[in-house]
C-alpha cells in the first residue's frame, strides 16, 4: 500500500520516507486513559520498521534513536521528553542527525529532476547509506550518478 500504483495518490516520482514516533514515557505522561503509552509506541515503531523493510522504503527511526540515547530505559527518556510525549531540546538534538539524513534523501531525489544542478554530496550520501543500510540499496549519488 505504501507504494501501490492502485492508490489515487500514487506517483512513480514520489519518494517515501517512513518516520517512527518517539517513545512515550508513560510515568511522565501520566494520562491513564490515553492510548499513547510506551508499549503502544514501541509496537507502532516496530510495525513502521517492518513496513519499511517489506516495501524497501527508508525509515527514520526516531523511537530507537531516543530510546538508545536514554540508555534503553523508559524512565530515562524524561531527559528527551518534556511531558512524556513531546521532545525537549535534548530530544531534538538526538533527532538532528535524522534531519540531515532526511535532507540528504531529498537531495538524492533531485537527481531525477535536476541532473547536474547541485553541489557535491559524497559525504552526505555516505552518512545516509551507512544509516539506512539495506533499505536504500538503490540509492545513487546525485553528483556522479552512480550507485553508492
């Protein structure tokens, strides 16, 4: 469905990037009736990663980045979530690397529309490839128009 030609919104030129939500610190969020809890966001992030792998679509994994930065502890996520749900400045700093990756992916998409109208991108492409690994095997360097 992510890349289905049967969708009314399908376009072969569209580049899709899936983004996981950050974890929720349930203790900090403290909304007992809310469906937004740690285990739900963990499951949702896992499902996003599975769809990305199945459909060969890159995934910006915010959930794992924040959870890893917190030492894989829900309670320690407090440093990155100001109310258990929304990112603090530290949370945004953890995600800053993802922003450069997303920007680089957009740059990679330019090659089809504006070949030869961009600067050198080798270092950025290298970071993107190392982050995304096998989910972006068909990535091409914009500058040299060769497989990475």
